[in-house]
């Protein structure tokens, strides 16, 4: 009989016979034709009596005058002896009166199978039994957090828009698409978000945007793009942030939310992206109503000569110390001279680059000899400038000159920035010349 405690391997073999045979015929052939073949130490009858060999299991069927089936024999020997027994099976060429053929197809390591079972079962036990209490605790915690977040949600205006508790008092707000987005932001401590509730932006949002610095934070799909375009027409927004492509704000993790908000772009750049040239009248009207949050209009230099004129010091001589007889002459002599325009080719050498880049949303890094070092996409300009090694003298690009680009340019010692238009600039370093196409 098979001793299940000592079985190490199981021999599996296929049998075919040219005739009709049954299980007792196969078992008799195995014992009869292997007797004395391997010596007394490996005699199958003796091995079965001592428990070194398990019960021979034969499954056989007959069809069309032929028989076929499988044989399995448990063994408690080591690999070498088990392999010898398996090879001995293949020497059997007759079962009863019929010609037969036995082929060993595999030898299974029972211990390996048990180890695999232990591993799989342990995994199920870990998930089904241990995690039940953990999940229950997490569910309780999440339920409490969810109830707190729901209690924190307020509703603004006659449209009853879902919003965080800090929207009214905060100087800067996020405009998202729906209630689920507000809940997800509240989950990570962002309490200044308000939902528009669809592509039809309500008047409450427009009135709110007229008083605050607004970032539109939308999903990374077609619907999010439509909401951005709608907001550009009816509300005064300052920045646009988008979730990663194909994702919704309500599904983002904390790291993804922070990354998306850090990659927000100024509204001027979005207007260029969507080819919106003129701001609607409604936008101009509500922009003029801003009070404490109205930013100072950016100072845009038309060219290098005008910048030199703006910063050139004038020598002033008090009238009382100038003799009357020569006052006119000396005033002419000591007055600050009018800035001499640079030669036209030198002053406007960059015009060709500006014309070539128009509408491409690309940027060119220029060296001190006005040679192009590299051409990159505008979205990668900040990263390229941070990695610059000192060869870059200036940048010409088809995009908005933002505070971030200007700060990086000053840090890297650039001489000039030439862009399509000026963004919201709070401070302009004197060491970097700024030239824009819109001036």
C-alpha cells in the first residue's frame, strides 16, 4: 500500500495496447515483466510490501479495438532509483496477449507540489483571514474621514455649488468639475476647491473668479478640455492645470495632485494653445473689477534700445549754479544724450527666428554668437534651462514669458528672453532683457 508520509515522487506514464486490455492485465504485466530485471533490491513486489513503492494506479479505456490509458506509481526512493524504476516500465512490450507500449511522460516531485500548495494556501489565508480585521479597521477609518469630508463641504450661491470650506476666505481657489473632485481634494487637505458641475459654467463661478486668483483643475480627457474653453469665455481664470492623460481628478493620488498643480500653465499660454486671440468683453469687464488681487501690468520692452533709454541715468545740473550767460550751452552739453538706436541688422537679428518659430510652440537656445545651440518644445524649456552648462546666452521661443522662466534665466545668467507675449510677472530681474512680439 502507498505510504503517504514517505512518498517523494510519483511516476506518470502513458500506455497503449493493440487490443482490449483491462486494469488487472496491466498491473500483472508490470509485476511479471519487471521481475528479476533490476535484482532483488528493486523487485516491485517486495518494494510494495515494505512500503517503498505505493499502489499502482491504472486508468485505461478501450475504443475501436485498441486500449489506452495512464499509469501512476508513487515512490519513496531518491531521484536515481526512481528514474531506474521509471525506465524499467518502458521495457514492457506486452499486456496479456496484446502488443503494448509504455512511455514515461513525467515524474512529479511530491514535496515541490506540497511546497507550492503551502505557498498558495498561505497567501489565501493571509488575504482572507488576517486582512479581514485590517480591512475592517481601514473601513471604519475611511468612513469617519468620509463623513468629516462631507460635513466640510459647503454650497455656494444660488447654484448650490459643492465647495471646500476655505473657498470664500482664500485668495486663491481651484475650480474643478464635480463634487467627487472636491471630495478627493478634501481627502488630501485641499479645502479651497469649488465644482462647476458640468460644461455649463454657472454665474456664481464667474463672480467668484473676478475676485480671486483662479486655477482651473480639470480631468485629462475631452470633457476637461471643453470646461477649460468654457471657463476662458465666461470667467477670469489665471492658470490651468490638467490631470494626467486619461485620468480624472477624483481618482488622483496625493502625489499626482501635487505634480499636476505644479505643472500648471498661465492662461495666456492656454489662449495661444487654443488659438484664442481676443479676450471676450465679459472677461475684460470682470478683470477691471479686481481690487487687492489685481496684479501690476507687466512691463514689456519693445527692444533693447528702449530698455537702455529707460534705465539710462540723466545728469541734472541745478540752475542756481549755472551762469546765465552759458546756461543754454551747458544744458545742451551735459544733458543725457538721446539713445542712439543700434544698427538695424544688429538690433533685429532675432526677427528671422521669431518668424520661423511663430505657431510652433518651440524654443531655440542661442549662444553669444547668435548661433542656435538647441531647439526644444516650450513645455520642456524650463528643464532645458536648468540643465544648461553656461553656453546659453539667450532664448527665443513661441510662448509666454512667465515668472518661472524669467527666474531660471536670471539664475543661469542669460542676457535676454524673446517670447510671444508677457505673462503675470511680479518681479523682473534687471540682468535679463525681455523682448516680446506683442509689444
